[in-house]
C-alpha cells in the first residue's frame, strides 16, 4: 500500500513538474506579447506627446487672441475717450455760439429800439 501510494504520489509529482515547465513556444509567445505591449506603450507615448504639442499650440493661439482682444478694448476705450472730449468741445463751442447769437440778438433789438426812437423825433 505504501509502495502504491508512493508510486501514485511520484507520478502526480512528475505530472505537476512536467506541466510546470515552460516551453520555447511559451517563451516566444511571452516575448511577442511583450514586444506588442512595448509597441503599444511607445505609440501611446507618441500620441500623448502629439496631443501635448497640439495643446501648447492652441494655448499659444488663445493667448495671442486674448492679447489682441485686450488691445482692441484699449483702443476702443481710447477712441471713446477722444470722442467724448470732442463732443464736450463741440458742446462748449455750441454754447459759446449760442451766447454770441443771444448777444447779437440783444444788440439788434437795442439798435432797432434806438432807430425807432430816432425816427420818432
């Protein structure tokens, strides 16, 4: 019984040992899989680098557009300020002209009054 048990145990051990050995074909499969994984990793790294470059370019364009917008706002504000100054100057000149017109009108009335007084005499 012990001999039979030892034989069965030996055969079991032998079967496990033989199944546990790696064959050349298994090694080649592992190496092929490793190469494939390595190629995929390199492609992913390249894609990430390309995406980073595209993002950097987009950021640069966005910064340039922001700078252009800020410059346009400054120019528009300056134009508005100049327009307000010109409008204020025009209003001042119009008020002065109105004042001169009123003065001239008063002078005309005075002249008419004097003329009529002189005609009555």
